[in-house]
C-alpha cells in the first residue's frame, strides 16, 4: 500500500478517541497507585543491584518519549552522585556500543509497552557485555523484559508520568543508599506529589484552555527549555506537536538559543517556554527576555511559580500545566492525540 493512502480520512480523525487524563481525580489516583506499588520495588531492586557488585556507570536508554522521560533522572544523578551517568537513544546505544558498558555498568532500558524494537535489540546487546540490565516498562510480559535481568514495572493506566515517577524512585533510592540526603527527601516529595499535582492541574486548567484558543491556528512552534526540563522541549516537539498533532515544531535548549536559532525569530513565530524553577532558570529568562523584544506570540509554562514543589520535580509540574494546552489544542483543531498516520502501521 502506498504510504499516502495510510492517512486517515477527516471523519476517521475527528472520531478517534481523545481521553483527557486530567479529568477529575484520575491523575491523582494513578500516581498514588504508582508510588504505592513502585516505591518498595525500586528500593528492593536498588539494594539487589548495588550490593551485588561494584558499579561505575549508569546508562539510561530509550527511544522517543521514553528517551526524554528519563532525562530528569540523568540530571539528578549527575548532580548528586559520583558515578558516570549517560542517557542515549536505543539505536545509537547499540550501534555505538560504549566501552564502559560492561560488568561494572547498570543499564536502565525504558519502553512503555516493552516491545520497542530498537530498545529490545539494545538490551540484547547490553546483556552480552555482562552489564546489569533493567527493564522500566508497563509491558510486564514483553520482549524487553525477556531481554533484561530485572523488571522495574509501572501501570499502563497513564502514559508518561508513572514511568517518570518510577524512574525517579530508582534514582532516589540509589542516592539514599549512597548516603545522599537528597535521596530520602526525593522519596518524601514524590509521595506528596499526587496531591500537589492535583491542585496544580486544577489551578492551571483555565489558563491552558485559554492559551490553546489563542494559539490554535499556529502552524509551527519553537519549544525552549533547559536543565532538568531540557528533554521536555524535545518530547513536546516530537511527541505532541509532530506525532500527535501533525504540526511542525522545533526544540531548542535556551543555552543554545543565541548561538544560531534566534536568527530566525520574528513577529509571526510562536514560542513555548518551559521555565525551570531551579539553577537553570537564568538561562530561560535570558532567552525569554530576548524573544519578548521580537514577538508577542509567547507561551510560558513556569514551574517556578509553585514554590511548594522542589525544583527537582519541575517536570511533573510542567507536565500537567502543558497537558491542558495540548489536549485543548487537539480538540479545537479536531485532531485527537491518539491519531497516527504511520506509527504501528508500517515497517520502518
């Protein structure tokens, strides 16, 4: 079949399911369940792995959204532990075959359904090196689980946030075991996160809907962030705008904005800023200040406005404030977030 024939009809697109994960108490309930079930598993797993041998490096491996969801874990581990920590795309991991991936390495592979071909192949290679392999997945019976030594599970109930929470718990228990006070604090903060996020998502509802109405007719978006949010701009660009809404988008690190990308800034361009609440905020503010001199088409989602949430948990805050905008945009453009043209349909 020709690829152009795979595009759904307008009627098929409009009638596709489009659940809003922020309705009611759903988000709070899923994350409470995720913490309740994931915390003891992560603690036990960390103890088994790091008591079994000397570990010198941790690799975080995934593709697409799964790859970006684990960037905050790299940020936290880079900041608070002495081990080498790398995040890398699944295919690149297998083709590059880093030499530090050996019996002194832990490799955490993530795939929502556990069947992402690139990630399964990468895990199979890592297993041959003697590295300890962990499958972070909702696909509890899957090719990825079969390829790895350990399973770090989460529920399929909600894409994204449960995965991030369980990955955080892995990092937090490792830091706690290593003697860093950040570890225990992170665990306590994660336990309190569902209730706080529930309040934040209610507080952000009207603004997110209003922004979607205002910017629904834009055809290209530039998404900027840095620090612990430095993979969310990538995720929102390729997963939400490109994959789910079929819109053009580009992701830019705010520290790189002045080194080329700001040359194309003009009054007709729409910019989305994901504002860090921590150490990198000055980078975001500098880029934002310049952009405000060029255009009024600026959307900001600011984790820093919620000072009762640790900056290390900024990705969770941005996640709910962003989702109101993204979901409403999909409704207004009559393009549900579940629609795909090629994904899961064609060989690649």
